[in-house]
């Protein structure tokens, strides 16, 4: 098997005896989750590393699905993209896989982008953060906003989750048309006065993308947007960004720590169409009222002028001396108004007669003037009332409901007309103020405001309906809050009582109850699943059908169980293999230990034999010295024992030959000792590796036994030769004693024999030293064998421990149920 070197922090830790789980970057630059642990085998420094891509781990995808969990998540909630970011800055997962994928957002080319700055802020603050819309290069430089949330463990950021918002999510809210009419629109403006949502009326120039692409055309620099960005709320009639007169309402809104302007506008003509209708209505009333007033004035004028004309006619008759004409007509008018001329100008010598004949009196002059002044005043008052009504209606048309018709100096129907107009404006103002206060409270999330006015008719219906709506909302919120509080405490039995609920109140309550029921069922299924996992049963999965997010969690949970089954099955199989291998290693080590002990025993016996042989050789050397002394003392006798001396010389030659053989045997023993050392070293190396159940060690051990046997045989041969040498020397000694009497005459020969005996003595001494060296080598080899035996015993113990741990691991996996 051929491999390649692999380095890494996890490998270094595992080889150092540590185990754990860590996130690391692989050779391709991608993040992965790795588990590492040392493999405890005596004499071996191994480790096992298991890795899985971090992206695959955190964004699982079933084999039957085309999209992973996060892809379905952003499609459901309208986000553009989702990022998983390592604390060191690597974006190891995105849905879109744009140019920022697998980049380091802290040190790479996008470090200064909005996302890069947001990640830096989140790492420092360790809290939620958001950016404003700004061009983002990886997304074709389109404006994007980002929201990021850190995941903390022991106050340390372990992961950052960020989502990217494009124009879609804002426009979905801001482009709703309910209640906006034909010219109404709502839009958001940022601090840079650029759009944060698309305009309904001018999407080509005032969309998010268009305004950032061309700020000069897409900028909104109106009174409403500027006031809202300054933190003010209000409404006014202004010219909008299209230079049209609009009724504009504005307020600031917070987007994270950013402030935007929320503006709602509608064309002035469309906004004041109801007031225009009211103005026309009042105009029509006036149109029909003026002819009536004129008719009344004409009637009054006719009523005044007719008596005056008759009075003038009578005076003319009196002036002409005609007293009888028209008597009957004149007598019918008992109270005629005074003529417009002075009474002193009527020259009638018959005044008393006239007064006698005509029983009426003329009105005084100031009464006529008063009547005419009253007519003029009525006309002026009517004109003023009409102007006041027109001013009040025009002010209401502009949204100013503070102007009133002055009625203190009016009387009769004109006062009633002015009071009615004032009451209409006052009632409308009260209703608008009441409803504005209530709606503002609702916009702020408060339900404590109520309508306070005592209204009638349609206004009473509006007030009552709004109050009932607020009360229903308050009750719904309290019911939902109660259910949510109980659910937060794990109590999923509490439901909203549907008694006496109708309409949206009932629908919303039913929806909340259904949600709680689904949550309850889902929690029960999850609880049962976890209980089965705790009991080691991996065969049970969630079978109940769910929808939406619950279904995704269910599918992910079932997928997790499947992956756990696969992983644990593989680990169980590996544990079985390790157990079997450990058992074989244990058995092999036991056999190796027995053979090593046998070899140690053999070496001990060999050492004992060598010690005996050494003793024998030393004794032989002593005997040779003694023989030399005897030969010297027998010089005189040996001179006359030529034949015996010759025989003794032959014997001594044989002893010399035997000594040569002993030397050869000693050489063999030395060679055996050298090879034994080499084999013992190889045996130690093989025992250290202990690979393939100690097969190599067994071979070496067998060779050592053979060499040990040869050493024993050589020792026996040496012993036999030495014994034979001793026997021959004894025989030679006897022959020398027999020839003692004949060796008196062969002094020279005896001298030579003496020299030879000295040589034998020296050779015996050297032989003794050689055997001592052999004995020392055998003792050292015996010590090494004893060390090898101890090492084999320790290896056997470790192998037994490994087998026990593997058995425990197999038993542990046996607790799990996979099928």
C-alpha cells in the first residue's frame, strides 16, 4: 500500500495522545469538522481521523430533495441570500454561491464591503447587528442590506449567521395598495435621501436600484422626508419629488440602529375630494337659499312700497283738491307708513277736514329709516354668513378644522345655518382627533387609548366600532399572551376559549389553537424520538405528516437518525474488526511470550553448560601445569626412556590436535554468539512492531532456538573433546611414568617435552579465556532474552487491554438498535 504524508493540527494532537473534535481547513481551502483520537497499540504511534465538510454538516439535504434547508428558508421568508461565516472570516456556506462564497470576509477583497464591516462589528459586539442598503459587489453591485446574528458558546463566537436583503422584502410591504386610491403611495427614504423601497408612481427613477444607480434623479429631497429624517412626525400639503401637490404624512422609523423616513402621500385633489363634495353641497344649499331670500326680500319690498305708493297718491289728490277719490281704499289702510317728504311741505287748508274724513295716522320718519336699515343689515349679515361658511369649508379642505363661523351676532335661520356648519366642523374635528389619537396609539403598539367623544349617527358607529375593535384586539392579545406564556413554560394544554368569538377574532383564536396543537403534537413526536434515542433505539422516526417548517424539522430529524444509523453501524463494524484484530494480537503475543520464555530457559541451560565447560578447561590448564612440573622432575628418568617418551610425544600431539579442534569449536561458538546477537536485535525490532500477530517475531525466535541448539551441541563437543584430552593426558602421564626409568638418558627429548607441555598449558589458558568470553556473551544474550520476554509480556498485556476496550466498544454499540 502506497500513501502520501498528511499533516495538520488535529493529526499532531492525536499523535501526541490527545483526542477531540475541531473545525479546521482542509488542503482545498474548505472548512471541515474533524474528530481525532490516538490508536493505543504498544510500539505503534497511530491515530484515526474522521472528517466531514462543515457546509454539508450544517446544511443537510435529503437525497430526494433538490434544495437544502437554508435554500427553502430564504425562499419562504423572502430573503435574497443566507451566509454561514466562521469566526475567522471564512464564508463556508451561501445559498447563491456568488463571488463571496469561500472567501474570507475579514481579510479578503470584500473586507471593506457592507457584509465585511458587519461581520467585524458582530465579532466585536457579540450581538445582533444590521447594515443599511448599499451597493454590494458580489451581487452585481445591486443595493443590499445585511442582518447578522452571532452564535455564542461560553461567551465565545462560534458561528455567524447573516442574511442578505434585496428590494423584494421591502417592496412586498410598501407596495400594498389597500386604501391608497389611484394616486396614493408609501415609500421609505434613507439618510442619504435615496430610496429604501420602490415608488409605485415612478418605479423607473425612484426604485431602490434606480436611485442608487442614479442618485441625482432618484433622490427624494422634500419637506416630509427631511422632517422625518430629523426625527419629526406630521402631515402637510407639499410638492413631492415629482413636483405635484400632495397631502403628505411622515414619521421616522428605526431599522436596527439606522433611521429611515416613512412617507405616505396622496394627490391633493384626490385627498380632498370628500371636502370638495361637501363644498359643492353647501354651494347647492346656498344656491337654492339665495332665490328664497331674494323672494322674501322682494315680498318685503313690495309690502313696503305698495302702501307708500298709495300714500303718495293720496297726497297728490289732496294737493289737487280731490277729496273723494280713493276714500274707500285709503280708509282700508289704518296704519300707513309716513311718506318720504316732510309734513310741513303739505299745504292743505283743509287738514282738519282731511283728518276727519280719513281715520289713519302716518308713520314717523325714523321708523321708515329703521326698516330700511334692517333690510340692509340683513343683506350684509347674509353675505357675511355665506363668506364665513365658504372660509370654514376652504379651511377644512386644507385640513384646518380650527376655523368657525361667527354666530354670536346672528339670529334666526342664519344663526342656525352657521351653528350647523360649526357643529359639522367641530364634530368632524373631534372624530378626526379621537381617531388619530387611537390610531397613533395602535401604531405605537398601545391599546390603552379609547374614543372619548359622545357622538351620534355615523360618528357614533365609527367610534363604537373602533372601540370594539380595540377591545377585541386587547382580548386577543391577552389570550395569545396567556397561551404563549404557558407554551414558553412547556405547558401546551392551554388553548383560547372560542366561546362567543366571531369574525377575525374567532379565526385568529382558532389559528393560534391550531398552532399550539401542532406544536404540542410536534413536541410529543420529538420527545418520543429523543426518548428512543436515549434508549438506544434508532429504528423509530417521526411518521406524522406536518407542513412548512415543522415538516422540514421532521425531515431533518429523520435524516439525522439515518445518518446516525449509518455512522454508528460503520463504527460498530469497525469496533468488531478492531476487537477481532486485538484478540488475534493477544493470542499471538501469548504464544510469542511462551516461546520467548522457552528460549530464555534454553539460554539459561546453555549458560550453565558453558560455566561447567569453563571450569573443566581451567582444571585442564592446571593439570597441564602439573604435568609440566612432573616432566621437569622426570628429566633425569626420561633420559633413559626414549620409546616411552616418543609415545608420550605422540600422545601430546594428539592432545594438540584436540586443542586445535577445540579452537575451531570455539570459533563456531563465537560465530553463533554473533549471529544470535543479530537475531536477538531483529527479534526486539519485530516485537516492537508486533505487526501481523507477531509472525516476524516467531520466525526470528525459531532461528534463535536453532542457534541456541547449535551452541548446546558445540558445548557438548567441546566437553567431549576436553574429556578425551584429559584421558589422553592421563594415559601420557602413565606412559611417562613407565618410561621414567628409561628417560634418564634422553634429557634433551624430555626438555622438548617440557617445552611442549608449557605450550599446552598456555593454550589451555587461552582456551579458558575464550570460553569465558563465550560464557559472557551467552549471559548477555540471556539478559536480552529476559528483556524481550518482559517486552513481549507487556505487549501481551496491552493487547489484552486493547481487546477488552474493543469488547467494551462492541458491547456499547450492541446497546443500539439499528434494524
